[in-house]
C-alpha cells in the first residue's frame, strides 16, 4: 500500500514546489534602471521600459519640475538630497514628473540611478527592501504613487520609521519619493475626529500630520488655467507632429476638457491620445 502511494506523493510534492514562490534573492540586475518590489517573493522585478514622458513636455509645473529635478540630480551624484512628497490635484503631473526626473538624472549618474516602485499596501515590507538595497553600490529612488492612510497601521509606522531614519538610519543610497492627493496623507474627517476627542487637540493634530512633515521637500500641485492647458496640448501635438491647425486643435481641446469637467495634464494627454487615433483613422491607406 505504501509503495503504491509513492507516485502520488511525488506528484503532490512537485505540484507544491511549482506553486511555491521563488526564494528571496539579493541579486539586482545592473543593466536595469527600474524595478517593482515584490515583497511576497522578496525580489525586485525588472521593468525593461518605464512609461514616462520627456521633461520638456511637462508644462505649467516649471517650479515643481526644477525642484524635483535638482534634488534628483544631486542624489544621483552622491550629494545630500531630500525625500520628496508631491501632493495636490489629480492629473496635474505628479507621478509623470517623478518618472521624467528619474530618466533625466539616471542618464548622467555614475553608478546608475534605479527607480523602485513600491505599492502603498506593501510599505510594511520597507525594512526588508532597505536591507536588500543597503549594501548596493547603486543609488535608488523608492517611489510610492497615490500614498494615503486611513489609519495608523503597520504601513504608516514603517514609512515613518524610514523617514526618521530608525536606529540604523536610512541608507545613504536610498531616497523616498511619494505622490498623494491628500496634503497631510490622512482623511480630513480622521484628523478632525481626533482633534475633537483628544485631551490636547493641538498635539493630536500635530501627530496626524507629522508624517508629511518628515519629507524634506513638500511640493504642491494645483489646478491649471486654460492657457496652461492649451500649452500642454500644443506641446504634445508638436511632439507627435499631428496634422491639425492650431485653431482647430485648441477648439477641440477646449471641448474635450469641458466634457471631462476640468483641465489637467492628464486630460490634455488623454485628448491627444484620442486625437492621434482619430487623425490616423482619417488618413488614406
């Protein structure tokens, strides 16, 4: 009976081995400039092509662009630099600026500058990730898009520890960049509720907003006016050499923004994507 079960047990063991995640790996592919952190398997998954736009195409955010680019280039050169929080209205170019600044700074970095994306729900694994990166000769930008917290959980405390430096200190070859639609990373009603129930209201609010204060650069993004929106559209259209007169381009862009209920870099990009497709359909084959 036992011998007859051996083939079945072998098949079960083989199936379990196929389903199990690969062992954690400390290898970082030197030729890659971008990765996604996979905490379940403990590896950095290489990204062979980062979806980003050129810095020159980012209109209406000149001050924000200069601050982020200068900070990123200093870090890439091995000079002191700050963690960065980019906050503000949706679609105003926060994440696009991070990826574009990385691409521009990485081009001149001596040992390479890698972008590592980490999901908001995986922030509790930051100590493991930092241990993996700490001894590398490369420099890393950790990037978390759309960062916010509903409560002070493990992810909140892990990030707070990283920004504070913790007992070991933040690795000198790592910076943390994040984007958020919330100025203080917490919902307003959560902060107000804490303020109303606390013995010392000022201290309660201070604790809730203290995480955002730990970013050395805290850069705001705001809604844009029509002139800036049209400059964005013009830049994208010129980059793609779209065969359309400026008057017709602007008229169509304004109509598109009205149907979307607002103007932003994202709306401008979506308009250009739609227009590019429609113009391609109209071309004779």
